[in-house]
C-alpha cells in the first residue's frame, strides 16, 4: 500500500462517512488472517499499517516465561533479556517478520476489506433510513414477482410484499406504482429486509393522514379502524373542535378526499363513522348504512343487542356477516342483530315464561350483540 491508498481512505471517510481509523483497524485485522493463511504461520502476530505512508509491518509476538513449553508462542526470560534487559516475566517480545512479497497480499486484502466495509456502511445507512419509517406509508414501483411474492423498488433497495399482505383480487404488473405500509424492517447479512403490506389497517390510517389535513394537524382524530382488505373498511373519527365536522372533513368536498383513497385501494368501500363515547350511539353508527330501531347495551359482558327493521336485517348483517363483523371490530363490542319481528317473538316468549324481567329487556341503558370482535365469528340468528 502507498500514500495514494491512504489518501483514498481519507476520501472515503469524507464521502461515505466511514472513519479512516476504523478502516485501517479492519485492514490490520484482515492482514493477520492473510499472513497466517499465506505463510502457514502459527505464531501470534501483530500487523501495523502506517497512517501516513501506508507501509505495512508484521511483528511476531512471544510471551516471556521462565520455562518454554511452546517455542512458537513463548520465549525464555534469558533470551529476552539478551535482546533487552528490561524484559520481565509476562512481557511480550515483538520481532518484525514482514515477508518480502507481503505488500502485494496486503494491497489485495486491503481492497477487499474497504469494499466490504463500504457495502456494510451503505446497508447500514439504508437500514437506519427505513427503520425510522416503520408504521409509515411508502410509494414504490413493482419490480417483479417471485413465486407469488411481489418485490417493490423503493430506489435504494427493494421491499417485499408477501402473498398474505396482498389485497384479494388485486393484480400487480411490472412498472405499477403503488403505496404500501411498512410493517417491519429487519437487519440481515444481505442488507435490510423491508416487509410491507397492502392489507394492514395502518395503510388506511396513513392514507387518511395524507389526504385529510385536519387529521394530519390533529384537529380530527382517528379513533379506530376495522378492515377486510379489498372489500370494506370502517373508520371512526372524532374531533374536539365544535366547528369541525370530522366525517365531512374526511369525505371532502364532493367526496374528493375519500375517493382518492378508494382509488388507491382499487375500489375498496370505506364507511366513515362519527365516534361517540356512548356505546349505544357508537354501535348504532357502526352498523351504517343499516338503519337501527333500538340498541340495548350490556356493560357487564360488553355486548349489545341491536334491533333493525325486517327489511334492514340483511343490510345490517352484510354479505357473509361482513358489516356486523366490521362493526364489532370497530367498537370492540359483541353485537347481536335481530329483526323487529324476531325481537317481538323473543319478548313474547320471555313474557310468557317470565325468564327475563320485562324492564331489563326494554331498558334504554342496556344493549345488544352478535359478532365477537375477538374471535371474529358471526353468531347472527336469522
């Protein structure tokens, strides 16, 4: 190695932010292995690279002992004192053992180490950039598909959109620009691994934050989200500003804001609901677009019974129970939906048997239920 090489290390330090001393220390460590491998040495050695000239020196090391058991690792006190009378037991004696052609090996090794460290540093920069963006939204271009997994070009690296994180019925073509949600960033030996999703509820949250200034500024708050990706999403919003309509702010003039999100999600339906501290009001709103006749809330079991007109029963339940399921997830309450005729039959049977006090059935402070938000099971009676 020479002065030009040391100047190159200084340039790398400026351009890549990798300390010159760190690089030299790494080169010295690598040269020890190279020396032992190329010259079949079992001696303990130390390699020193001059910070100024780049000159490389190899020093063999032996520990001073009273009685030598291994002459490749140890030296007697008598022999050591013959070199320098100041040596004592336990000291390390160094002698230069630099091979004549070690410069060529040193140059090759140094180049490999520098290239490797630059690559590691660049990977570290990418990792730090994206680890700070976990739970954020990111735009990228579809690069290619590998056995059902979509690789998305983010510019500096690629993100992985796994099969389970893809929206049902959505097709991805090379060159398509899509937005995804960063679920996790992992550090691996091959560089950062960025896992993204199109199905995560966080994608909805971040899209609304991008499209609705009132949410970004904290005027409107997203209280909860329930989603069945590719089909339907319910989002509950609220505000402490009496002059702001949180639902209207999210919808936008002529629906332009919510429509932009629907377009990004390739037509997924979105129900925007006004949050309420009253479970009865919140559950009633959560079943939108169905009209609710009455809601009974049971605080002790965090369950509710909702009564709807007969012609609204199918709408309240939704296709395969989807509307009821999403409402249960959104509110965190179990919801049992019954039509008015079913409720009338139930009340008649209870009145005849006296199984339940009539006042309990009609209490406005109590309520409803059907779908379990924990198990996601549809227990609707039709």
